[in-house]
């Protein structure tokens, strides 16, 4: 009876709807080139509940999906361009897939509109804002145009940017990002008063202190980037609402073995 009770409690702790939320980090980035249409589509096929992407604003005010502020690492086959100083027509000519594997040659740095088109009904797109506040009006325009406003969640390391995002998107979930326990401690009271949905913290700094604060403040905790089932289970048991992973399909399957 005791063992059955433990299993039942673990099951209920997955989340309020009985499931852990698996967020595909830059899409299914373990298998496909990050922040591409292919990576997003693969994540949906693998059963991800959400896809996380990173966005910057180009010189001609287009919202494009890329993690770094320059193209060198993932699309540096021609030149290392800085995103904010480069028009989208130049960035779109770059090849952004073969660095991962030759089979992905021909991938482009996508516009956010292209990623939004991939989002199925009932799923979420987690948008990490890497630029400053100047991107928000253009981001709002593209998301409204897509008709998927209710499916978008925002995250950001920049405190002022996430506060501004909250004002512009009052009905969307917004989370402040941090990888520093000391930074979290210095901001936790402000987070609780700012009307944010919660925080998105690196898994290494999440402990009982964080989770007790979140429960007391009626806030959610998301985490990144977890590719280990044991760590994922520990975080789930603590009450973390969403786990960002490079391997959404695999991690979901590995955690599912708990019930076999």
C-alpha cells in the first residue's frame, strides 16, 4: 500500500493536469540544427509540449530566430554577421544547417513568422527575447498577425525587457530568466510584485528554498537545460512546472519508463 501511495503521489506531482511539460530547447536541438524550422517541426513530431526559440531584431526591424547575437557559430559559412547590424535579406542568404550535419544543408535562419506557423493547436511557443525593448513592437506585430497570440509564452534574462513585455502582453505568461542563485535572491521580492508568471532558472540553482518561495508567492518555476532523466524526476518531484530539454522525445520516453 505504501509503495502504491508513493507512485500515486509521484504521478500527481507531474503537474496540475497530470503531466510534466516538456519544452524543446531551440526545437529538437539534439538531433537537428537549433532554432530552425526543421528543429521545431521535429520537436512537435516527438511530442514536445512547447518549443523554445531565441529572437533578435535585424537592422531592418525583422524578428529572426537565432540564439547568438552573430552568425558565426551556426551560420558563419560566409562571414560572421552581427544580427542587429545586418538586414534580413543578407541573413536569409546564409546556410544554417550543415554545421550540425550535412543532411541539414540548406536550412535558413528563420523569421519568427515561419516558426509560428509550425505551432500546432494546444501547444506553446516559448520565445526568449535576446534583444532590447526595441524588438517588442515588431514582435507583437508578428505574433498578432499569426493568430497564435494565446499560444505564446515569453522569457528573458533582461529585467527591464521582461517587465515591458508583461505590459505589452498582459494576458501571456512571462518568466524572468536567471542562472545565478544570488541574482535570484536579490530579485525574488520584485518578481513576486511584478505580475510575472514566475521564473525560469537553471536547474543547478533550484532547491527547496526556491520552491518554497514560489509556492508562497503563487508563482511557477520553469527550468533549463535538462537532458538527464534522474535530474528531471528530481525537479518534477520538487514541483517544477516545465522542463526545457534538448531531447524532448527521448526524455519523455525515459521518464515514462517509471510506469512500466
